[in-house]
C-alpha cells in the first residue's frame, strides 16, 4: 500500500495521513501557561481583590491542585522542565541565560539583530515533538524562551507547526514591541521570522511617546491563538501551548473598561518611575495595571472555553492552567499589597514555596471530577510523562524516532499523574523527593514529604511544611540527620553544567 503524507505538518517529523484520516479518539489539549502569577493571585486560590471568574469556573469544572510546583523560580528553566520532563539538576536550561548580538533599526528604534535564551538540548526530545510524532497538530502562542533566534532550538525545529509570539523573553518585557516572531506551516515559513509592528516602530521604545503605540502584544498573540483553535475541525487531535506573557512586567495594557474599573477600585495607587535597561516604562497606576492584567488573562481563558464549546470540542479537550513561577516585584509590582503570595514565603527567583508553588488546574470533562481539590505533590517535570501516558506513547520509543543518540530515556525525572486525574489515587506513584537549583541566586532546594531543605550559597536551612508552611522556623540545628539525608539527595540529583553553576550544600 502506498503511504501518503499530510502537507499540513511541516516541522521535524511527517506522519502517515492514515494516522489521522478519520475522526480521532485521542484527547485534544490546551495548556495555558501564564507568566509570574503567584499561587494566591486567583480568587479560587484565595485572592480577594482581583476578579478571575472564568479561571474560577475552570477550577469548579475540574481539579485544582494545592501542591503543584513549577520547574524553577524563573521562566526559561521552568518552561524547559515542562518541555523535557527533567528537573533543573539535569535539564540543559537552568537559568535565564541571554544571547544578544548585532543591531538593526526598526523605524526610529534600534534593536538587537539576534536575541533569545540558552537553547534546549537538541538531543533531548521535547513534548511538542512527542505530540507531533503521535498524530497531533501543534501550536504555541506566547513566549518561547527555549533558544535564541537561529539557534539549534527554535519552534520550527522542535515539533511546533504554528508559533506566534516572542522567541526571546527579554523582548517580551515590552508589551508594545518593535516586532513579534512567527513560524507558520500554513504560510510556508521555513524558519522563524520577525513580523514588524509597523505602527509601534514609529514611536519611541521609552518615554511618553511609547504610549502612542497601539499594537499590544498580549491581545495580538491571543487573537492568533484563537484563530488557531478556531481552525481545528476535530479530524486531527491538537496540542496547544499558550504561553501568555501576562501578568509579567512591564505593567501596561490598553486603557479599557478592565483597567478603568481597577483604577477606580485602587484610587490610592502607586507609581513606578521606569527602568529603561530592563525595558520597563514608567507607569502611574501600579496596582490597577497588575490586577487588570490578570483579569485580562482571565477574559482570554473565558474566550478559549467558549470557543471550545462553540466548536463542540470541549468534551474531548484537556484544558490546563498554570504559571511558570511565583510572583514578581519587577516593573513596580507590589506582591505585598495584594497579600497575593497565598500565605507562602518567597517570590520569583527564590526556592521558598512562594517562588515555586503555583496554581495548577486541569479540566477534562467526563474524566476529571468537577470541583475536586487535590494535594498530591506534582511538578512541571511530571507533565511530559503524564501526556505520554494519556496518549499511549512510550518514552523510550519516542527517543529512537528522533535521534539514536538521544539521552532522554535515561534522564526523565517525572512521574505520570494520570491516575490522580482519573481519581485512581491508589495507583498513583508518588515522588520520594522534589529537587530544584537556581544559579542566579545560588539556591538549591529539596522537598521530601513535609521536610524542605533550602541551601543558600551552600548554607542549609530546614523547614517542616506541615507545621511551618511560611518557612519561618529554621530547624536545621534540631534535625541534623534530616539535613544530611536531604543534602545527599541534592548531591545525587545535581549534574554539573558548564553554563549554570551553583554551590552544592
């Protein structure tokens, strides 16, 4: 029999059209990953000042996790953990290492000619490649942060059929950018390209003229994501990773009813003078801008839910919502004002609970019990094996499909939490421990059961989360044997990296 290949898929792997010629039985998936939203930033996690009715409804229709952890306390390595199934002791990307070179002019503005983060290991299979190899069409909309422009790891080389957003997360600091990046099979792209924001570049990147720009990236990216979802007809399963930049600084958005409502609510607001080197412009309503960005994101979630219902896809679509790390203080943001750390200590860039414990919600009609709350300890490196479990893919089989030298099978740290989603708790394998390291603040953390070890520049602190969730009482001196056991775990889990060094405890 002659095998035909679909011209719909133009990335790293082509699949027989027979694999998805008939209406599929595999579930679709949309993973909404927001940027720097803390554990307590949503009403369904205890937030009192910010309105999130659609995400709250998502939680009411699905499972809300209370002990879910990001891959890292910052963006790029956290996303890499999601993509690879590895924690930061093994993953290639362990920090926000940047690559910038050259200059190019856009309108009246000068920009870097090449920009982006440290690339994902090309010899380690990532989640979109697995989904694509198993018959899925794949799209990502938002922030990439898995390699700089032209590197070995850009969306066109990593199993993504359609991408629109920012290759570089530093570029994403501007919500009215000079350009966005695109890779589109439908448009015949052979690599990622830049789409110039023609109206924006006629105005300066900094100062009062910046606010004459009208092309707001978050709205543009969301429209592209909605167009992609709307193009799905149910004949082929789809996997969408919507890596929205909201509510990350800079704190700015269009002057609309969302923002104006919060300006009225927070009449005694703060100002921020700006930080040009970080691409944060001055603003006059810090609290209103931040709250408005979360509610704007919530509106996006509502539109996605409505679109899935409209197209008759909701019942066969797994919809996941989470954040890449804890809350930030950048661009003038004020976590203390909202009490929005969910009673957890720590912020972004810290391995205290507030820096790594994140909201995590899963809706899967007919499979996940509506309104359920679960305290199973899961982490971003569990996401890849969970998806493999859902679609019936074997991790070691995926390896040989891509690269015979692939190291993936030997270094997957995650466990599938599909049994938990399905309510089969007795079948759920549990982590003996969880591990994080972060070079920029020289921190290492290990959680085993309720014990939490945090090493800062090699100095160890021990907390019992069962009695001290806020991590106020260091009991290392009282339990030296526990400290030594967790230190030994950290040393076992750490593989040295030439790019990201950290002091081991």
